[in-house]
C-alpha cells in the first residue's frame, strides 16, 4: 500500500512536471521527418495533442544556411505555434547551442534534442542514436543546449544502441541532472531500427532512474496500447507517430480514453472530406503547388487506407495531375469500399 502510494505520488509529480512544460494532455505527436510537417502538425493539434514536435533540424546546417533557406526552415519549425517543440540534431556542442539560441530567440517554446534517429545518414555523422554509444559526448551536447537557452529542453532517445548496450537509464539520469525536463524513449534499440515490437516494460528502467517525466513511444496505435504502455513503463505519457498517419484525430481519442471521457468519433463522410481537403490545401499553400502536391500525396494515401476506401480510387487520387482533380475525387475515394476493393 505504502509502495503504491509512493508510486502514485511520483506519478503525480511527473504529471505536474508535464504541466510545467505546458503539456496538459499526456499524448504527444512524434517527430517524423517528411511526415509531421507544419500542415500535418496543425491538423493534429486542431483535434488536440499535448505537444507536437517539429521534424528534426540539423543544427549546423540551419545556423549556416543562407537567409532565404533559413527563413524557409524557420517557417517549417512553426515557431510561435502553441505547444510545439523544435527538435535539433547535431554532433558539435557549439553548433547545437547556436541553433538552440537561434530558435529560442525566434519564439520556440521547447527544444527537443534528437538522440534516437537510426538513419545511416544521421548516425554516419555521429549524431542521432549514435550518441548513445558516447554518453560523455552526449552529455556535453545536452549541457551546451541547456546552458544556451532559458526555455525547457527535452530529450528523445531509444533504449540503447543494441542489446549489449541498453544504456538509456544512466543516460537519462545524467540528462535529467544536467537540466533536461522530459525524456521520450522509443522502446527499441538503434540496431532494431523499426523491427520487432517496442518494449514498453523496458522503458520502466528509465522511469526509475530519472526524476523527470518519461514519455513512452513505439507502436502505440490505440487507447488500449496507450494504457498498456503506461502501465508497463510507469511513464507519464505516450508519444504517437505512425499510428496518426491518416488518423490525425487519434491522439485526441487516446487522450479521452485515458481520461475516462467519451471518445470522440473519427470524422466520416462530408466531415472527413472537409478535413482532408483542408489539409491538402494547407500543404499546397505552404509548399507551393508542385512541391505541395508531391509532399502531401502520402497523407492522401493514408487517409484513404484509414477510411477503408477503394484501392482503384486511391490509385487515381495519387496519380491525379491537378489539385482540382484531387479535390473532385476525394468524396468517392474516402467512402468505405466493399472488403474486396479496399486499399488496405
Ligand atoms: C519516417 C519517419 C521519420 C522519423 N523522423 C524522426 C525525427 O525526425 N526525429 C525523431 O526523433 N524521430 C523520428 N522518427 C521516430 C519517431 O519519432 C518514433 O520514435 C518512431 O516512429 C516510433 O514511434 P511509432 O511506432 O509511434 O511510429 C521517425 C520515424 C519515422 C517512421
């Protein structure tokens, strides 16, 4: 009983830690490069999300970019948007601190440090999850960012590099001692990439090790998943990535389920068509027509799959040549098809 009360009070403290960051709802949108761009984050935030995180930005490249490129990348970061963290990646304490200063001066609310990306391009540059192999260096980066800004700094990482080096807990402990205010753990090692299942129970060791809120991430696609991940990890919240593809309302549904409130219905029919058309037009306005059509295409495919639309109509939608054609096809493409014809 005493132990249960102690656990309860630690959990309450962690929820307060989230609230201090402005995160009132313990369901966060994961950063996904090429997917969670500003137009998509706005759609998700419109339904409700505790926090959304920008796609990762390479620190040195951003600081050294030409002013026109920098303006573009700053627009993408959504500086000044409520409940948005800007995620920085980098290897050099000097450049990541400069980037942190730059985005903080431009209105970022929270800076998230990327130590989880497994991509060879990023790991080859010895940033992202490669930093898990060099905890002392990782700490220098964290200290540089925390020392450079007065806004909260958070960290996103994995369970470790591989099964022989599952060092998220000591890293998280040191990160928290250095001033990091929240830590998200994707329940896989770097060497697992996205294979197997995320190990939510293993995240519990990180929760035990550090006194700041820990967010469980990986394979959370429903309220039931979220409840199980929270129970196994003892985490303060969950972060949802791929599950929200084609279902930007999912975070709000999960949050309602966790809070024991009625679960909002997913939009259907005309409401779904309006939502997708709105996302589509926002992407075209943000990127310009040609780039916008290419960038938002994958989202259209996911919306049709989530709606159970017909495979043939999905194909027509994805190969349409003009925005007008796309908008005309949407109502039929988003209508549920008989099982045999479904896109997914
Ligand atoms: C296409 C793609 C891009 C990603 N980009 C990033 C990124 O920029 N920064 C980051 O920290 N994690 C990135 N991730 C990892 C996700 O944030 C998340 O940790 C991972 O997808 C597991 O969560 P999920 O199962 O809910 O998708 C990316 C994942 C995917 C699939």
